[in-house]
């Protein structure tokens, strides 16, 4: 039940952030750009489109590789461990997974 509330809360937070960025972009555009460059005013949906477009053009779309399962970070970390520490780590990881999701044996 908690995970449903987390998903709903995350969605609400995401929607509020998009609305806030859209409103701020619209307000600043209509305040500055119409005065300085005599450009037309934009509405809220145009502002959200501009936020998304600027994210794509200037921020890019990145797939984060660094802390996820199967990432290069964990592979490099495992290579740095001694064989005894590696086995100890694997045993601890397996015991934690069994306690959380049950034994697969």
C-alpha cells in the first residue's frame, strides 16, 4: 500500500514541478521578451513546450549509469575486492535478497 502512495505522490510532485516551470517560463517570457524584442506573448502550453524543448536541446536525454544494477560502477567495485571479500559480499547480498523476497530454493 505504501508503494502506491509513493507512486501517486511522485506523480503529483512531477506534475506540480512541470506546472511551476511552465508558469515561470510563461511569466518571464511575457514580461521580458515582449518588452525587449517585441515578440508575441505565449500561453501556458507553449511555455511547457518550450521547457521540454530546451531540456532536449540543452540538457540532453541521459541514461544514468553509475549506481544501477549491472552498471560499470558495481563491476569496477567488485574487481577491486579481494577474492575472499568478493565471496563475503556475494553471500551477504544473497542473504539480504532471500530475507526480502523469500528463498528461491
